[in-house]
C-alpha cells in the first residue's frame, strides 16, 4: 500500500484573468476550487493511474470541513486528524504567468501527532510512505523530527518531497527517495541554477543520507541519481503547457507506480516525466502509461 501524508492541506482557488491591474478592480474570467496539498495531489494522481493509496490529512475549522467533504467526493481513501485553528486557502492567479499566494496553515499538536503514530503502526516494510509539501508549525519543538523518526521506524520506503531546511532535515532518516525541483535543490546549498552541476548537488544529498535523488527540471525533464551511483536523464515531451500546478506531484505518483510495477529506476524516472508532462498538458493521467511520448522516452 502507498500512504500519503499531507501535513498542511488546503483549498486551492484558481482564478483565470484576461486582464490584471495591481491596485485596481479585477474580474475573473473563470474560477475553480479544489482540495489540495502535495500529498493529496499525489494520491489523486495515483488514483488516475489505478494505483490505490491511503491518505492522512490534518484538518481544522470550516475550511477543514470543506477539505474533508471535497476529498470524499473525489473518492480518496483518507483519514482526517483534527487540530485546532483553520486550514489554509491558496490563491492561484492565471494571467499569462502563474502567480501563487499560499496561506500559512495550521499548527500540529502533540496529540495530533500521536494519533498519526497510532495509524502508522499498520505500515510495514512492503509499503511506501510519501511525505510532501509545506511543513506547518509544530506545537512541540522536535515534532518534525519525531514524525520523520516514526516514518523510518515503519521500515517502509519513504519518499520525501520538501524544500529548504525540511529537505535537509529529512536526509538524516535515510529516505528511499527525495525529489526536490531544480530551484529547491540549488537553494538548499546556496548555489545558482545557471552555474551548478546538478548531479554534484544530488550526490551531496546522498552523502547526507538520501538513497536515491530525483530532481525535476520543469520543461527540461528530470534527473535521477540512484544509490548505486547510476545517473539517468529523461527529457520532457513537446506539448502545450496549460498549468504546471501539481505536475511535480504527478511525477512522484508516476515514479512510484512504475517502480512498484518494475523495480526499474530508469523506467520509473521516465514514467514520472511522462505523467508529470501529461498533468502539465491537461492530458488524463491514465493515458500516460500508453502515452506515445512515453514510449519514445523509454526508447532513449
């Protein structure tokens, strides 16, 4: 079983604008509201790929009630762990370039963490745990470290998709896979995207504890450095990009689903790129398994 943990779920409000004036009145051409958070997005993408998963979400307040309702309506297998406060709303402005305004979110209490630990007792070494997204405030100083330790204690393959200090802190717990994007990778080491060797930085993540490191490069594809030192590159197919929101999460879902099926890391990377590209192009993810572009990628 694949388990996803969303520490800081949200309601995402997408607004498409034909014109945008800073400081003025702007009217939406169209709008859309979805339940989100990177773990939720991964589970959603896995469902499209006919790969079952189970989600744990921390929910709070009126927005949390909406998150629970919308997740159930989408058919996600999920458990909701209650905390005080209010979940966040993220605003996505679509006007030429995408502009995002993300809320801060909740504070996770020790009691809520203990509830999650109880749930994780059912996880074993045959399972995969995906922890991804923004890390909220913890009411106890070592809350995040305790969570990472609990995940490691399950023996499951841990997949972490985080950034900044959270990414670096997670490495101590020897995750099976970490997946920063290019910006997150370079920022972690204070490097410039235009003047760095990605594989060198990926090796530095391995030296700190990560077993395998995948880095998504937006429209340029993705890279993978395996624990055996193998270096793989997968290029993105050509297509009309509609929205990059959730593409990284779709990549994670594609990677995991292919790895479970084949245990082949190169195939997992290329499938991840195909699924992430399908998300960007607005192509149903279930078609990515037979995506003509993926077939071409696998021949490279």
